[in-house]
C-alpha cells in the first residue's frame, strides 16, 4: 500500500498541519510519499524530506501550480493516483478546495475532516457540528481524505526521504489567480497555537476588540480568534472565526471573552485542554464547557487580567 | 445569465442534535427542518444578481424527500423562478448529489451554479467542488464577494490567512461563505406568489444516476461530554488557578 500526502506550505515554510496529516497517513498504513507543489516548492523540499516516516518527496513546480488552484491540483494529482491507494490532505481551505475535485475525478466518495483512522477502510469523523461522531467504512478502491489536524500528533523531523521531480500540469486552466490580501501577523497561527484568546459580539467594535483582546493575546503569546458574530460585524478578520464553519482549534488554553457559546462556536474549540470563559451572563452556555468561568463585565475584567499576567 | 441554485433540506441550525440510542444515526423524528443556511445565502446572491439585471432566470433544485418541496418553496418565495425536486428517501452522498446536479446542468445549461460551501448536517464541504470536476468547470469556493466581469466572474474567497481573488471563465461553480450577504426573509405576498411557481418532480432513476452509497455507517456516537468546571469569583482567583494548572 502507498499513500500520497499533499503538503501545505506558506512562503517557503512547511506547515505544521502537514506533520499531523503524515501521522494520520501512517496510521492508514503503507509507504507515505509527500507531494510538495506550487510556489516556493524547492525551498520546502529539505524540510519535507525530513518529516519522519516519509519515503519520498515529490516536487512539482510550475506557473500553473503557483497558487494551488483546485483545477491545477486536480490535474497534477489525479494521474499520480495510479500509484497510490489513498491521498491525504489537511482540512484547511486549500485542502477543502482541492480534495473533492480529486475524489469526483476518481469516482470515489471523499471522507471529510477525519479525526481517526480505524483501519485502511474505516474512519471516524464529526457530523452535525461535532454533536455526533460517525464511524464509516468506505467501499471505494481509493480513498480521498481530509484530516482535522487537532486530532493527530505532529510527525517528527527524523526522516531522510528521497526527492523526485514531477512535471507540473500544462495550463491554461479556466480559473486564474488574480490577487490576495493576507492578514499580516506575528502571532502564532490559529489552528496550531498553544493558546488562543477569542472575542465575541460583546466587544462591540473593532477598536474595542483591538484594545482588549489583542494585548491579552500578546501577553500570552496567543493567537487571536473570534466568534462568527464578531467577524460578521467586522471586529475581526474572516479567518479568525472559530467554529463549525470556521477554524477548529484545540490549544492548551482557550479564553472565550464575550462569547455566548452557541453550538457552532463550541464545535470549533471544545477539544481545548483548558477553557476559560468571561461573560456577564451567568447562564451563558459557554460556562457549560468552561473549566474556569468568570461572571464579569469584560470591559473591567479583561484589562485587569492582562495587567495581572 | 441563467443560474442554478441547489438547496438542501437539513435539520434547523438551532436544534440540539441527539444521537439515537442504537447508535445508527441521529434522531430526526419531529425536529424542525430548514433550508441549509449557506443555501439561503446562495439564493439571496442569485436574487440580488437578478435584481441588478445580471441574471435572467434562477432555477432551484433539491435532492431529497417529498418535504424538500418546502425548501424549494422557501427559495421561490425569496425570488427564485422555478424549482426541480429530485425525489428520493435515500440518503444521497455528495458524490451522488453532484452526479445528479451534473445531469440537471446538462438539461438546463446554466451559466453559473451557486451552492453552499457546506451542509450543516453532514459537514462535508464537497458537493460544489465535485460538480465542478465532473463538469470540468472552474470553481470559486468559499465566496466572500462576486463580481461579473465581462464573460468572467471574479470571486473573492475566504481562505486561511485572508482573502484571495480568482477570475473564472463562465460557466462556473461558486460555493458561498457566510459573509457574502445577509439573506432576506420572504414577504407574505411573495410567499403567496411562490405557491403558483412551478416545481417539477423527478427521480434519480429518471436521470439514470446510480446514487447507491459508497460509505456504510458503522456507528454514530455521542462525542465525549465536557464537564463544566468551576466559577471563579474574580480575576485574581482566575490567575492563580491558571498558574496552578500550569496554563500561564
Ligand atoms: C450556518 C451557520 C454557521 C455558523 N458558524 C459559526 C462558527 O463557525 N463560529 C461561530 O462562532 N459561530 C457560528 N455561527 C453563529 C452562532 O450560531 C452564533 O450566532 C455566534 O457564535 C454568536 O456569537 P457571540 O457569542 O459572539 O454573540 P452572542 O451570542 O450575541 O453572545 C454575546 C455574549 O456576550 C455576553 N456579553 C455581552 N456584554 C458583555 C460584557 N460587557 N461583558 C461580558 N460579557 C458580555 C453576552 O452575555 C452573550 O453571552 C454559525 C451560525 C450558522 C447559522
Ligand atoms: N441533497 C441536496 N440537494 C440539493 N443541494 C445539495 C444537496 N446536498 C448538498 N447540496 C448542495 O451542496 C452544498 C454543500 O453540501 P455538502 O457537500 O454536503 O457539505 C449545499 O450547501 C447545497 O448547496
């Protein structure tokens, strides 16, 4: 058996999510190869070759793969699948964009956001915003899988894989990259952060969000998250949203500030090790999952907390 | 432009889901069902494009039981023109739905298909991308903003780290994210008008699509329940507890 893992990388750095996907792939069994495609692929290869358990790194560089569009990645990966029993990729926005195209082309049903590999055809995944956990058996010959990173440990860096070049697919494709606006931040990446401080609707404005949430996060070396309500209202960027339809986090410490704790929000953070909630409503559902709950007005409590740390 | 909007009938997002004691699935008896919230956003976007004059006709389609008709009616009341119900009591997986939608696309020849990014029951996030692959069409997933640009469609996408804009050659697939728009509530007169709009009923067999599932459910279980911890009386206590727990 052999598994292809599609690596995720940004600005020449291999993302930690890839190490977690490799762990999931190893649990599936067989040889694990790592595909590094797109912009800066060559810079990523040395780190990719070191990931423990990887047999071979496939490097694919080319203008058509620059931004890993769904169309170009489908064209790259589908022919490679002749040699593999499964393809694994992180359940990031990139993975979610690409994987179903590959699955449809292979005429197989994808398994989305798995949290466990039971055996080579049986997988576990959350449904209904994590209110139920489903174990399913796939009858398809090949498996296309996206992996929830928080459910797997990261593979180590003791490997020494060989490296092989793969030709980039010929364009042109019917979709073209135009531009991107990335949020620049020195804070840790949300899904991999050890600590997360999230703010909700109660913050009331972007100014207050930045005045109260950000300094606390900085003090803790934490990533900043938000509820959907806070994002919708423009207090925080879109990709700060934690929840069922946003990012899934499981840090050692999660501090929810002025967040009620709707099931959609809980879906994204209830696997955190320690949860702290600050909310002025003692009945707020967030307290049902909080290890430490502080019933207080956040406008007093948060500056006090930041000061005390 | 003609637009096709697939809408799914799902458990209402406010309902607390219960796993059945026999672990075969979740209890859907007597629970409130609604249109998948992302699909309301798709319908809204199509209606706004029609109001702006870029779209001439909106066809909505649902794969599901007879009651999915109500979901189609809701979409018609929001401003869609006509509906197609592909009736089945079976659970149809995203791959099956995508294959059925590919047939509808072949019949209807839309310029654009707008889907939700994810159904909030199966949380799959697959159908739109699968349909795009089956049709060999370009895709703009997790749309934050759509702009018609000659014979192209510019889609600004919500991606990890920020926003990305792609340009798609039509016909194309779009899947929508939460920030694209705020869906309207249908007015009473529009609800009345929607009753007269056409809904055609079809079956998967009529389309010649094999929808038999590829995945067999082994078990459906409750997630581990997290116990509520303690309430602390002030910030100082909170800090000392966190220090003791080694969290800060
Ligand atoms: C399809 C769909 C997908 C969704 N996906 C997500 C998702 O991924 N993530 C997500 O978060 N939500 C999601 N939601 C939204 C979710 O249902 C809730 O609406 C949202 O989480 C509420 O955000 P909130 O807790 O910030 O706001 P609210 O529910 O309004 O809560 C604000 C809280 O602040 C407290 N408060 C007010 N003032 C103060 C003060 N001065 N000091 C202290 N506390 C105060 C209040 O007591 C209240 O508990 C989704 C909804 C739908 C329909
Ligand atoms: N049974 C269905 N009928 C109509 N549309 C569907 C159906 N299932 C999925 N879809 C569409 O595909 C989107 C994504 O669903 P999923 O891939 O299941 O998460 C939904 O938001 C709908 O637009």
